[in-house]
């Protein structure tokens, strides 16, 4: 077939489904079946393949806007979040949502509210005016959130947060299980004098501590109150808390393993260990939390940490939303907790013999 025969007959320069039908020698309806997911049972595999080859040859792509109008959908979902611009983890969650939406033939329209409730309400109203097929509301730190006005008027899912009124489905990290995992990392290396440094008055801090204590209690170990040092979530917090635990303490009394609220706190603990003349992991093992990009792998030593599943949360929330859009059914207001995997590096080693 020469190049003249491959040109679209429509004259618009952009090939249409009728051009595909003409080239494949089939009806326009047959082409519609293939690109609307109704070919199986209506067309033979050979005919389907011939239509796809014709579409590839012409460079034909279905028009998502036209298809959305036929289905009373726009093929766009909204994502409203509190702090995309300032969070080091936002890119992972967004990428997971965008890639999953693209696979499901949807685009993602993103709005950053800056944590302002009025802006959140306005953003949701604007997305509804644009007739998005559904909305994901995401927070960059795990917390209970006020559900923005209008979110119940469409299919909606929360990511990395929980609704105050328990009215919507949510996808969050399994923080308590993550705390248990951190404790086991230390227990498996023989550590019995362990501590927790950092943390705030939030859900993540409480759940990680509960899980940490769960695993230790199962081994008959209790963490004394003075070895849980709540100092915040920054590098200075880790430094302050670790100095309090380590400086001047006799070797047979000080902790040999420290679990930290996040990787920034862990960086502070590593600085404090250097100040106190302790080698890591020879004399002190350190476990972080988050697997913060551009940080955890570049500390000295590289940090063993529990990763927050931000990309997986974006993927799971989007799949849940797309399923609701496809079926027209509102998903139950349940909480799905995703595993926080271990990222093993060099900051954890056997407990020192004393």
C-alpha cells in the first residue's frame, strides 16, 4: 500500500475512526468495538488485530474528550492536596496517581491548597464545575482531616489521611506495622537496650511507638519512659534527643539501638553519636523512617530505614477511584493500610558485646 493510500480521507490531517475502518476493510462499528473495550465476543481476534494494525499505520488515537462526552465523563480526575510545593514526598504520590490514571485513560488535574480550608473548598467546587470524574484528597503527613465541602458530591478517596467523620474511603501507611518492623530489625541483631527518639503529637508518632512496643513486648522487653524522647521531627530534634540519651551514660546503660521518628531525626542522632565518640553501627545502630530522597542513602553511614509507601498510596487511591467511576458505585468508607518496606543500608549491625 503506497503513502497516498495511507493518508486520512477526512482531509483534517488527523486520522479518524472512519479512516481506520476504511483501511482495515471493516465497519465503523467494528472499530468502535475495539476502542471502547467491546470487541471480545463481537469480533474475531484476527479482525481486532487488523483494526489495531490499521490504527497504528495511520497514527490514530481515540479522542478522549469525545469518548468522555459519550459516556457522560471527562476522563479527568482531580487531586487536591495540602502542600505539594513543600513536601519532599509529594512527587512520589503524584507520580503514582498520574501513572495509574494514565493507564486508566484519565488525566490528573492537581490543586495545592497550602492547607487553607477555604482554598480547599474552592478547589473542590472548581473541580466539580469542570465535571471531573472523581477527586482524590491527599495530605503530605498522616493526620485526620476535615473533609472539604463538595467532596461527597462525587466519587472521592483520601490518600495519606483519615476523614474526621469516617465518611470516605482512605489509603494510608501501616504505621503501627512499620514500628514493629523497626523493632524487629534491632532485635534480630541482638539489641535489647533500645530507645526511640523524635516524634510529634500526631497519628504517625503514636502508631509507630505502639508498633515498636508491640514487637519488644513480644520478646519480654519493656522500653523505659526515659528512653522515649519526644523532641520533634527535625535534625536538631534528633541531635538533642540522642545527646540526652548517650552523653555521659555508662557503656552498660546506654542504648545500643535507636529507632527514630524520621530520617531527619536519624541524621541528628548520627551527629550526636559522632560527638559522643560512638561508631555506627559498631557501638550504636540507628533505624530511620521515611526513606527520604536525597538524604537517607547519603548519610554516613547510609541509613537503614522504613520507607513510607507514597507512590503506592497514589496508585492504590487512584485505582480505587477509577473502579468507583467505572462501576458507578461508591466504595465503602474503609481504611486500607499499605505496608512500609524496609530499606536496608549500613546503619544497623550486631549489638556490641559488653
